[in-house]
C-alpha cells in the first residue's frame, strides 16, 4: 500500500476510529478521481447531485461516492427511504451514467445523536474511500474531490479539465470557482429578480476578492486533493464544525513549497443559496455571520426556504447587504496583508473597489436579463463574474500589486 495512505489508515485504526463498512469500490488502474459527497439522508435530496454528475461530458476515469448518514433516531424517516430507493433504482439501471457508489451510516453520540460535526462526517466518508482504493498502485495521485449535497450543478467538463490540470501541474490542492444559485424547485412560480441579483453580486464580489488578494478562494464544497496529500495533511478532523478543509490546507502549508500548494482547475461548482435565503427572509444580512455549527439536524436543509419573504427583504435591503459584503471583503484584505511585508494594502483595497464597481455597472447593463427564472439567469451571473475577472487582468497589468 502507498506510504502516506498506509500510515494514515494505520493511524486511524490505532486511534480507535470505528470501522465503517463500505460497499466495494472498483479498484481499477484507470481510476483517476473519486468525488465524495456527505448526504444528510434524513433531510437532503440526492437528485441534484446525481443530475450534476450525469450532465458531465465524460464519465471516464472518475466515480462518485455518496456517504448517506443520519442520526439513529431517523432510521424510519421517509426521506431516508426515498434516497435509498433512488440509489437502488440507479444501481439497477442500464443507462449510460457515471459510476455512483453509496453507503448508509447511522450515528449516535453519547446518548445524543444531534451534533455530529461535519469534520467527522467528511473524515468517515473519506476513510471509506481510502480503504477501498488504497491498494491501487497509483492511489496517492488519485484526485479526491470534496462536494456537498446542496450542489446544483457543475461545469460540463469539470472532471475532464480538472484532471488535465492535475496532470500538468504538480499541485497538492485543486481549486474551482464557486457560484451561488437558487433551486428552481424552491423558487416555484415566484419571481425572484432581487435574489437573482444577490446571487450575481456574490459571484462578482468573490471574484474581486480573489483578484485583489491573488489568493484562490477555497470552499469545502469545491476542493480537490491528491489522496496522498490528504493523508499527509492528516485528513479531515472530527473537531471541525465548519470550514472543515482549513486544517488540511494549513497542514500542507507547513509541509510543501508554496508554489506546489494550489492549482486552479478553471472549472466551477454552483451551490445552493439556501442558508443565505433563510437569513434574508428573517431580515438579516446574509453576510452578517457564519454558522458556528452544522449538525445532524439543520434548518437550512429539508423544507423549502421562504422564497417570497427572502425576495421582499432582499429587494428592500439589497444595496446595504452588498455594501456589507464589500466591507467584509475589505476587512479580509486588510487582515491578509501587512504593511511590514512591503504590501501596499490601500492599493489592493482600491483595486477591489474598482472591480466591484465594474461589476455593479455590468449588472445594471444586464437589466432585464436578471429578471428571469433562476436557472435561466445563472449563465448571466457566471458571465458577469468572468467579465470582472477579465477586467482584473486588464487593471493588474497597470497596477503593481
């Protein structure tokens, strides 16, 4: 077995990590990538994830592993049964589709099964995969992609192009762009132009922040890593309540040269805005805080978010909320750099402000194109963020960042 992986699995076993049975994953030489999706089976619907994978232009070289999990108290939950039925039908299907492996785990903790951390869930999910593919001679260079069950879609060549980048760059981590979208089923017949604009501005401001800091954003639902790198970093940690990937990144920063840490795939993931919608519907800024803990029961999953209220509140507070997103990003720029290292922080802040102002003007020009259904608006939203990126390239050639 590969050195980093074998040591990692031996360490997990010796530390008393409970054995989680897994359905055998084909261990074939052509396996080049595995994507792992934790699914709160009692609250989340797996159809979006399956649909996103099914729309890939090629299924060659990669397969998915869905780690269905729920508290023991939810064993008879109808949503668990619906998800299993979908997967069993998929197992029997002869349609051309991606290879999807799945397991179901019920958790209990100290007599209370309500707060199993996302770090533990991801760790257990990846232990299943590492145990299944670790004997593959090329396992350390297999790319593991971490995704979420609230993913709405992927760029069509996500795996194909990501693997091409991994082949050409010896990076330990592979990043992708993230955009926010609204599930059209959630929106129903409701017009959501303000929410469409909020989703578009989130993409614009995120791109502006990346450009102003020269640092790729890393999201738990859109990160790839070589399996050997994952093992070298110690993997996901049980104690991580959110931003679960951060300990992996920090561990690798201490062990590998900076130039070998990240590569950008050029691809994107679209994830649901549900968590933001709940805050907006309550009249709270979607950018005012992050959830301190995502447990086994989460109000952002399951029931439809209050779309009408979220749209009304967003229409009333749109300008203030966008300003707050910018203020948060500018604080992030100031925290990231120090004048002592020779960085002109104010130049970076000005660069960010120029880019978001450009984005606001592009949104104004888009006009009615942002009034359509969320699915129809999504390509416009992505195009706006990419236009800001192009503008950043133009401006950066004239600025010494």
